[in-house]
């Protein structure tokens, strides 16, 4: 069997296993919107009524996640009548997973039929106007991870060899989410997210370099998932919770505990925003 066939087969096997857990309500197995919950943002899934909860260990080919703040569960259910799928916990490149595994959950969501993926994360603020607990809508990204999830054999069943990323974060969705935030009086920032490998936080010199390159925020995720979803024709919305000022901008050292605490504080804002945005997101199916 070629590698190409085996990735596609794994996606099919995992998707079928997930759908077989939703036979009491098959629409749950065909969600419209996927939401990846970043560090400290897991509580957003609490809004789901009568969820089907699948620990990653029960999904074929999923790996467990061990990072604090990343629970490792798929949650299928409805919010405002819309079938939604949450990933509570993601796989990071810095954990040593190959890119293929990092984007496997994203590809599953695309295969289940979502038309839009909302990717959330915790990030450090590089733009000097940003403050901890700000929300930033991602307008574009810099892939500085030194890797790409589409590296390797072409997978025509999933998408094109050279996907266009000129609207990696869908502009129509960005307009919707910005106007919703304005209507709800939720202040927001918008800007460019730089995705780095991690797991170290940056040095102050790296943060200055990133600012020169045009980054407004920095983190260790999101870029792979965004690329994989674009590859299979799914629209992406990216939202960062700015949990800290990036290295060199703050008088104290960075810590994961601080990131978790601020992010949990910001999740109420994010929850109100998403509840209002979800019913407005509609449209085209994934090509998977
Ligand atoms: N840098 C990288 N990743 C992060 C940061 C940061 O400052 N804060 C939260 N995730």
C-alpha cells in the first residue's frame, strides 16, 4: 500500500468510527463547524447539549495529548441547533509528533464534512498596543515552524499539490466575526500570527525580529491546522487569546501557568462571541 493510500484510509477509518458513535443522531456525525480549543479555552465546549464525548484514545489513529490545559477529547453536539465538533486538546509539533499526526484531527473534521474551522490558541503579544487578555482575530500567518503539513507525497484525495493561501483566514468570516464583536461590545485586535516550533518561549531578540517581519502575535500551533484545512477546501477563522506580552516586553519571565490563567479568564469573552457567530457561518462543503 502506498503512503498516500494509507493516510486516506486512516482518515476514513477514524471518521467512520466517529460516525458509528452517533447513530442515535446521525447529524452529529456530520458537523457543519469545527472548533479547535487552545490552551485554557476548553470550557467553550460546555455549551453543547447532549454531547457525544470521545476521548482521543477511543478514536483510531489519534494519539493521546499530554500537555497541561489540553484535555484530549472530541466533543460532538449542537449549539443553537447547529451540529458542531470540538477538539479539546491538540497535538503540537514540539511534542515530537510528525506533521501528519499534528494535522490528523483537522483532516478528520474536514472529512466529517465541516465547512468552517475555528482555530483558537493562546499567544504572546508582539504588537506593543496589545495587552494580556486581548482577543486577536488572525488575518494572516507566518509559518516559521520549519515544516509544512503538506510536505511529502501529493495526496490528491485531500486537495491540490500547491494550495493557494492568499486567504488562509477567510475574509468573509473575518468580516462576520469583527462585526459581531462590535455589536457585542467585545473589544478586539487583529493581526498576523507567527507560528514557531517551540517549546521554548522566544528570546527578546527573536521577538524584535518577529516584529520586524510583521508579526503581531506569536505561538506554537494553529499554522499546521490552518494549512491542512485550507488544503481540503475548508474555511478557517483564527482567534488568539493574547495571554502575555512576548519575551522582553514584560518585566517578568513567561510561564505556562500565566498563559493558562489569562486564557481561562479570556474564555468567557470568546464564548459569548462564538455563540453569536456560529449561526451566521454557512456555506460550501469540504472537498474531502
Ligand atoms: N510565545 C509563544 N507561544 C505562546 C506565548 C508566547 O509568548 N504565549 C502563549 N503561547
